[in-house]
């Protein structure tokens, strides 16, 4: 009877020891920090590249008229050389810059005459991925979370809508000369160069 009691006590002691070693106590603040996912700050990222990489990318954009000539004569080669895309497909995004004369202004866009082309500068519906993707600076593979990737476009577009467009439109008139930098989205399979649409990155009215 005495031996059985001793074995029982030894067994209880072993169980207590095993249980103690299997429990890990961690401070609550450390636990919360470990579980908290890092939040991507798209606004800070766009701010960090706006006047540097992004401005340089669009400042070095191909001349609009020369690009359209190349697209008309060799669309396949021009898409390959000058276009940017997220993957395999017919959609390509192109950086452009040029200068034209304002021929019309309405609530959604401004029409410029650039050489023999009527060009639509979008001033209302600044959405989509054209500015982000045409720049070639942001790669989808760098962002495992696609929502982070998409917020970059949202932040770029928001800055154009809020900071660029109101000031530009407030002093614009038919006949003004306007310098522009921006992006075009084109479909190689259904290429239409009759009235190109440009999402602007910069707009400058010249005297």
C-alpha cells in the first residue's frame, strides 16, 4: 500500500513537471505585436517616389507624335519596346509627353490638337492603373497582397484628381498651349489611334 502511494506521488510529480515545461508565458504586448500584420502605407510610398522615380519616368517619356507614328507603322515592335504590361496579353500602357493647343473644354476632359491628332486629356475620370503601370516602376510580384498593389494606383490617381486637375482647369481657356506628360492604355488587338486618351501626370499651361 505504501509503495503504491509512493508511485502515485512520483507519477503526479512527473505530470506536474511536464505540464509546467509545456506552458509558455509571453507578455501580452509581445503577443499582440507578433500577431499584428505590417500595414502597407501606399500614401507614404507614393509620396517617396513622386518627385523622384515617378517624375523621372514621365520626364523621360517618348514624344507623343513620334510614339503614335511608331505605333501606326510597327505596332508589334512598339508595344514590345515602349509599352508596359502586367503580363501576357494585348493591353499595353505607354508613357507620353508632348504639347498641344486647347480646342475644347468640358466637364470631363480637355481636347488638345497635337499635330494632326485630336487628343483627349482626361480630367474627371482619373481611375485605373495606367499611370502606375506605364511608369514601369511597380511590379505585381513585389506585392504578395494584391490590395496593397492596387492602393498604389488609387493614391497616384487621387493626387492627380486633387492636386493637379483643379489648378489646371481653373485658368484654362480655348487656344491655350499645354504641355503634358501622362499615360495611355492601348489594346494591341483593337488598336485605335484616332482620338487617343491620356491620363495626365503633369499639365502646364504656356503663355
